[in-house]
C-alpha cells in the first residue's frame, strides 16, 4: 500500500488526503524527529528496488504521511505515477541513473529544502551515501546539472 486511496475521473485522478500531508508540509511544520523521518523515508524508497519499481519523480510534494500516526506507524504514501515503471531487464542504458533515480530526485528535493538547515543538510549528505556511493553520486549530480543546467550544491 504505497498510494493513497484514489478516485478516477474522466481526465484526472483524485487522491484522498483527508488525514495526510505532503512531506514538504510536514517538514515545514514539525521540526522534531527529522533524522528518524529521513531514515524511514530512505528505507521506504529502498524497498522499491526489490520490486524493480521506479517512481521516476519523487520529491517533497508527492510523498505523503499522516502526522498524527507517523511516529507510531511510519507509513508513507506516494502520488503521481506518470513517470513510473517496472524495470523489465537489467541490460538497459544508463543503469546507474535508472537504479538510483528515486533516491537522487528525492535527495535533490530535500537538499533544496534543507539549504538553510546545516544540521539536517549534513545528515542528509551522509545518509544518501548509504544508498549511493560517492563516485556514483557525483556522476549523477554531474548528469543532472548538465541536463537541467541548474546549479546545485555539490556535496
């Protein structure tokens, strides 16, 4: 159960977010247990690999949680599956990019969010290295920077 209850409409999909808030909203409003949340979040994303699932567009606005029950249950929910797919085989082009994209896109989103929060930014920088080695991370940052012509801070 990684998604919220949803209702299909003629040209859209409506998610029921009655008790949930986006990760962005949660981080804006709840300043405690951030390291716990980050650990749980990255473990959650790591589970995708066992199903060969790639969300393709993870960021702070399409991951939800229930702020009242999160510390007890630790459930995350994702929305926006427009770029999602199941990896069918292992001989695809740019394996590094595909296998790490969900971690990387979430990392970039969190990095911008924590840009003025040095304690959590340092924690994030160390946490990502449990999932992507430093060489691969630098390679992904280079590819991302080149493709988007954005300026991001290199760890």
